C-alpha cells in the first residue's frame, strides 16, 4: 500500500464569467481564510465560514463550487489550499498594470495605497492635463500628459484605467482612455460613464455609499 | 393679474428608507444635473437624463418620485431646483462628522480627499494604535490613540467611522467604535464585518471590484 498521498494539481478554472454577487463574496472568504491561515488553522468548514461572515452556508458551498476545490465531509476545506486557489482565482497574485487618470487627491492617494499592489494592481503611471504636475512623480511613478496616454499605455502594457478626474470630464477622459487601448475603466467619479460593448466597467460609488449612510442614519434617528 | 410667481418651498422628504438601487442612481443624476446647471441649462426631461446615463426613463421618473419635485409636461424638470432638492435629499449639504479608524495609507488619503467634504463628510480625527502617529496631524486633523475613541467621538460629535485598518483587525476595530457610540461603519477593508441590528453598515469593496475587473478582462481575452 502506498502511504504517499498523490497531490493532484488541479488547474485553476479561469475564463469563467462569475456572477457579480459571487465575485463580491469571494474576497470576504479570502480575507477570513487569510486570518485562519495566519493562525495556523488546518481546515475550515462552510458552516464555520458561514458563522464568521453571516453568509448562508449553502451559498458559500455554491460560491466555492466555481473553484476546483472540494471540502471533505466532517473536515471541511484545507485552509492553505483554499487560500491559494482563491487568491489565484481572483487574480490577486498576477500583476495587472493600470493607469490613473486624474492625479488629484484621490488619484494620488490610490497611487500611494499599499493595499492595491497586494491585490495585484500595479499603477504604472498617472495622466493629467495640469502641466505643473506633468513630469513629477508620485510614489516613484511618473505623471504624464494626457496627450501621451497611448504611448504610456503601450509602454507600460496597461489595460486598466482608474478614473479619478473631476466628474464633469469623466466621460471625455474615459473616451480618451478607450481610444488609447484601455479595456477596463474603474470609475471613482459619481458620473455614470457610458462605454461601448466589450469594455469592462466597474463603478466604485463612494458618494452613493455616503448617500446611503446618511439616509440610513437619519432613519435610525427617527 | 399677479406676475410674481409664488415660490413654493416644498419641504425635503427626509426619513424615507430609500431602496439601495435608487440611492445608487440618485448621485448619478445629481452629477449630470450639476453639469447641466454649470452649462446654464434651464430644464431637463427624464428622457434626456435617460439618454445621457443609459438608465431607463421610467426608472428615472420612479426614482425622482421619492423627491418632492414634479417635472412639467414637455418641459421637464427645473435644473436648478432639481439640483438643490437632490443634493439636500442625499444629505450632501449637511456636515456629517466622521472618524477614520486606521491612519495607514488609505485612511490618510481619505483625510486628504477634497471630494468627501464636498459631499458632506467632515473627517474630524483619526484613531490609530501606532504611538509614532498619535499626536501628529493629517490635513489639519489630529491622529488620536484608539483608547481615546469614546472621548474623541463625544468631543467631535462623530457617529460615522471609516474603517481603514488591516483587515485582520477589522471586526475588533468596528466593535470598539460601536462601543464608543459610533452608529455607522463605512468599511473599506475586504473583511465582512458583523454588526448588531441598528448599526448602519456600508461596504466599499475595492478589492471585490478589482476581482471583477480581472475576471471580466480575462474573459474578454478569450
């Protein structure tokens, strides 16, 4: 009898269009699994994840079914394996080049944030129209003139644009980025940017979240 | 005949729990209306907003029906009035005091962001455990020790906590904030924080958006 367990290297399933709610939940699981991993926990069940995160256990099992990982009955998932597969699956361990468009306070802040690089985002440069900023650097990355965006995108290989311009010019800036070869727009402005089919669009609606907080707080006070 | 129009001061409807999708869309409308206002446009129809933002016109009319404003047939909404009512309704014109918990790169960045104050958020102070940071200032606001949070919350009148700590301590930090009298948690960490009933919780899931962008981009490339 062979006592050596055969380690099956299950390939990560890529190219699956995941439902947005699943994509929202998977990073929660990863954050929790990261904590367990740091604590030296060996296995975790979906019931345990469920209790910790207030997510239905059957939902967790369903979300994790998109990954090539199976939990063992009464033991659960291998923490280290689940952590690796989740991080790989979510694309957090590959470097994705991005450009910041609009080197104002938010744009510069994102360039300095250490969290983004941990999650696979490498901001290679910023673009701006302000000639006083062009030629300077933020966190070791150059600020270039928006007119040079096509060259900057090609040189850096960036396909993601982080939109942190004043909202009045958000649509125009997005159009320029897409003409320069950008394929994904991460919009931090409150303006709803329109893009053509085939362009990835993600809105981080900071101000909508503020509106929600204000509205719910006011309601609490009644 | 009286040529002076009577300006009816319609009271802003507050205390309405708005559906989240409506709360997400209203700031889009406001951003667009702001642009029209700056251009000197007098009136706007829901059809026009619809075309500009790719939102169904009937949806826009429905969303705006939560506000005390009526569009006129064939003329539409008065731009200046709609702008005022929307901004008031969303709470963007009242100062809401907040505390940053975790004065790392993201926390400090939010303290420096000029956009937040434009939308009614006044970050009064930051809390941290790092004694090297405690006693210093960011953008004129003090960094205090987390142990003093109750006093800081009371002095500043802050009821909103912006959570920018390492995700490993997100739950603990949220619990401390709530014990200190905080009533709304704006969570920027990837950890899903659990809170008791009656606490407002908003998640700005930056890393989930990154995961979505990566997933969709990879799918484009196939």
